[in-house]
């Protein structure tokens, strides 16, 4: 249904989409997730040509819509868009808002547009609001009206750009319920959302966006239970990450300690866990690795999961095989074992930093 090849969108100071290639199949319900600023909304706006791509091509039902000769008004009749901000006409009633697009763009009669509008209002549970004006509705009701207006055009594809982000938390559920029902109708849908449970429940595919593109594409089970790529895993688990690099035995220990302290403070890590994070770094890096490695090349990564209040250090270091869990320094190992649940060592010859040690810290 939709094919995208090497899509790029750049602005003067930022390039949210660097290279996007994918295919959306008929009936797909795709939730698009990822950190803010990774091009999620830009992707939708490029698909319906509200934003002109810098380069790349998009086809809808075999027609290249990035071709300047393409009649986008005709294409948009197949493609509905639901925005964050509702975009209802304040001077028209609810039913008039829904009737206007099919009358103006599809040439439907007033009676036909009215009948369709009332049917859709009943579908979204707001038939009694037909003669009200938008200012008389709650945010959740306005968004349900916006969805009904989109459906009045009977589009083949529905694009929803964070449809619940502007709503009071008490109103989110009512809009999500309408979208859940819509997802069961067989319509092709793409939804930008920060609601992970919602995305998991309604989608057959998940796009995780990062690094200027679709970083990982998979089923809800794969993305949420078994993500393949590192950034996806960190995002799904809501991990707070600090990466440190050491390339000299005379590295600035004080500066490293300050970075760890700032990281702990920024992420509101408890003083006890912060102290444990600091001590595990000192014992493993400063007391074990630095004295033994003649030319240390070390990457130390700490990940903290706020929902479980757990932390994990991963050390990557070069040189020959060296398992610090079998070192002869019993005192240091005793301290490390007292602060960690597990210490897992592995060695890979074909990578730059061939030694890896993962230390899962004990919970406080």
C-alpha cells in the first residue's frame, strides 16, 4: 500500500529523517515510538505531503506521491490525518465539522453527509453533541470528533499524530477506546504515540525510531519483550545510561567520579544506590583493570532502570583474555561480590574491545 525509499528530511539546523526505507501493507496497524525529536511526526507529515521531503520517494497504491506531477488533493482523499490539536472549526457545530470535508472534497449531498456524520458520531459515542460547538466539548470529546471527521472521508489510510498527547490524563482512555475499535476494522493505520501499553495492545507492527530512521521494526512481542538492538532495549526499559571512556592509566579519576555523581543526581538515584554505582566502578576499573592493563582501552557503561531501581555496569576492555572475576585480588573481589548479584565475563576475539564484564548491582 505505502512504499518508502531513502526518505530524507532536513531543516537548516537538524535532519530528523536521514534515510528511511520501509513498506506499509494493507491492514497494518503500526505504532511509531521513540524519543522526542527522532522524526516520528515528520515521517507522518512527509507521507501525506504536509512536509516536502528533501529527497527520497514515496508511493501510495503504486502512485509516486513525491512526483511533482502527482495530484495530492486526490491522494489525500485516501489518507486521513488526526492531529494533536483537533483543528476543528470553532464557528461550526460538531455535525457541520464532520459534514464539510465529504461535501467539499467528495461531492456528497448534504443529506448523505449528514447521515454519515450522525452514524460516525454514534460510533464514537457523541451523537448527543451533534449541535454543540467545539468550545462546549472537553478535549477528549474534541479528539473523538476529529477522528469521526477523518472517518467521514472513508480513507484507506489513517495517520494519527500523538492523538492523546494534548489531553488531560482522565480523557486519554476515551480516545484510546475509539482508536482500539478503529484498529479492528481493517483500516491501515500509523500512530505516533508515547503510550507504550496502548501501542502494544493495538498494533501488529512497531517502528522504533532513532538515529534518523526506523532503527528497529518488529512485532509488539519482539520490540517489547526481545528487542534486538541496543537503543531499542534502553528505550523500552526506560534505562538511563552513562558512558565513560578511559584510554590512559593516568585518566582523570576525579572528573570521572564527578560525571557519575552528576548522572546519579540527574536521574534521582537514591544515595545508597549511587554510592554502590560509584564503588563498583572504582573497584573494578581503578583497582583491578588499570594496574594490569599496560595501555588501557576501557569503555564503561552504567544503566539505571528507574521503574525497578536497579543498575548494571558493563565494562568493555581490550587486550588478551583477562577475566577479573578470577583474579588473585581476593579483597577487591570480595567487595565487588558484596555489591553485585552477578558478574558475567565473556571474550570475543573478533571485536576491538574483546573482553566484556557485566555486573548487575544488588538492589537497595
